[in-house]
C-alpha cells in the first residue's frame, strides 16, 4: 500500500527541511534513506518514507530557469521589462522553488499571470488567454432562478491512453478511471460501454468512485468508458430567518489531518471573519465572502507535496479550486458549520476539465454548495450576481467523482498515486511502480451530448 498522507502532519527534521527548500533533493533523499534504517519513532519513519516520494516529484513541476521564464514573458507580453518578473516574484505571484540552489519556475506560471487583467491586456497573442464562459454561466444562472433550478442528462466518455517505456511494453497496466458517485445531485447513472471487461466497478456511493481495468499493452494502449447520468440542481434561496439556531447537526465538523487542521492561526482567522455571528448560514456566507475576496486563483504543484493545504492558502492568499474549497471546509468546520468535499469534472459544452468545490449543511435546507474559485473569478470580473449564485448553488454541468478528500481507490493501489488526494484524472500502475499523468499515461474526458430534462 502506498504511503499514508496523514503523516504529513509530522514535522520534518530541520536538516532535511533545509536541504529540501534549498533544492538539494538528492542529498535529502540520501539522508532520509540512512535515517529510516536507524532506530526512530514509527510516525517519523512513515513521514520520511512519504517525504522521499514527495522529493522525487517536486522538481518535475518546475522546468523553467529564471532566464527561460524571462524569455517567455518577453516573447508574449508587450514591452515587458525584466524587473517586472522580480516584482511579481516579490508579490508571490510566481510559483518557484530552488533546485540545486537555483531558482526554477513552474511550468504553467504564464497561465497564472494571465489571470491578472493588467498583464492579460498586454499579451501579444490572444490565443494565450483562456476563453470566457461567463455568458454561458450567466444564462444558466438566469434560467435556474426563473425555473427554480435546472436538470440535464450528461453523456461522457473518458479515455486513458498509455505510452509505456521499453521496460513495460507488452506488460499489463492496471488503470482506474473516475465515475460519478451516485448521491447528491446525481441520478439515474448508466454505464453505457467499456473498451474491455472491467476488473471492478466501485459501489455506487464509494467516495472515490472508479472503474478499474487490467490493460494488456500487447493488445491495446487504451482504456475507455462511456456513461450517462442526470444532474439535478434545484434553486432555493435560503432565508437566514428560517435557519435553526439550535439543533444544527455536528457531523462533518471534525478535523481531517493533514489538510483540514484546526491550527491556532486558522482558528483566529475564522473568529475574525465570522465575528459574533451565531447564524450558521451567515457564518458560512462570511467565510465564502472572505475567500472569494482575498484569495487569488493560482495553479500549484502536486497536492501531495503540501503539508497543510488550508494553512498554505490562508497565509499565501492564493490557491486553485481545491485549495480554496479546503480552506472553506476547514473554516466552516472550525465555526461549527458542517462542510465536506465534492469534486470531479466541470463538463461545459466544448470543454471538460478537472474541478473541485465544497458543500456545507444548514438546517432546514440541508446540503448546499459553495464554489469559491468560480465565485472569486466572478467577483474579480465584476459579476456579483454570479459570485453569490455559487454560494448555495451550482449549475448542473458537474461530474462529482469524489465525495471525500484523501480516500483510497477500489481495488486499492500499491504505490503513491498520481493524485492521492482526489479522483479526476484517473490512476495507473505497473506491478513495479505507479505512473504519473503525462509521464506514462494521458486521460481525455469528453462531453458527448447533453439535454435538458425536467427537474425532480
């Protein structure tokens, strides 16, 4: 079984920390290998075994030298000056680390910077800008409010394509592709077709639901699944006056180490954000307002390389969709508001991508949704109506393949997963090691068709 990520809460020895953040990864791995052979506490041993895998992954996220990053900016931004990149680094807008003592920059750093309107306005080629889906979303939101909600049947295909190295040609690779969890907004799931007979299909309510294949690479380089389901999203505007001030449930209010941790800083931050508010709906609203106002969207390195994601977001004021969702969940739980994870795909017509969001519970309304990254984007682009729609609601173009954060797959994997925290891109492994997305396999998700149906 792969290393247990809950041991990320165990502190690294200071000497290994120094090597890690100076980018002396090979020395750090060598020291870890020696250290775990000695007589040390079992929790520290497990932490060091996990860190060894993390150190091997970190440099892959940062391929650009500083000079290469400067060249990219000069090629793509009108009248760009080198000191601008230094200023962006000082603002924590550039994702970078040291590798062997030299600054290395994250591969998609430019995409992060294109979320800054002042830089996007200077781009030389508009193809570097992400097309806006604002009008599509605004139309859905208007119709959801008018009709009391929306429902669609979605038909998707997921394909995993393998590129084995010489040592694994003609071998068998085990592959897991995500499927929607049959709960919450998901109804009438149908498994339509598979490229081959599956080894296993997770139970309908399994928290990281997948279909698993053993793929004989001597016969094919693909694993594929088609499925459909109904996504029902009612629209009810919750009234704070109707919320029960007594008798709210206490489920999903506990810590979940390492990333949903009630640190002193996060406790203090939550108190400052909610003030003296007693109404759980308004507590959650204040937390959502804070995150969508203060946290900037940012692509980040692999989740498994972070020791505490919520704390990172709350101190760096940046993070991607899942990181913002985790901070929302953590702060809600500190405030006594039940909150949980939901994630999978955002399947907009013409584009399907990985996405994460959250749910929170307030009686008498039950489970509601919060998408901080969609809400924050709307806020920065001047659409307060869209921002506040995503507090309590979602549009129906979601494929929830995970109902928990950090959950094992079925059947279990034997190595550290490509994404051990979530269930979106799929996973694959040989008998002697795991594969990384883009480093042995690629996954493509397609929305083949969709139709509006009556809302239940």
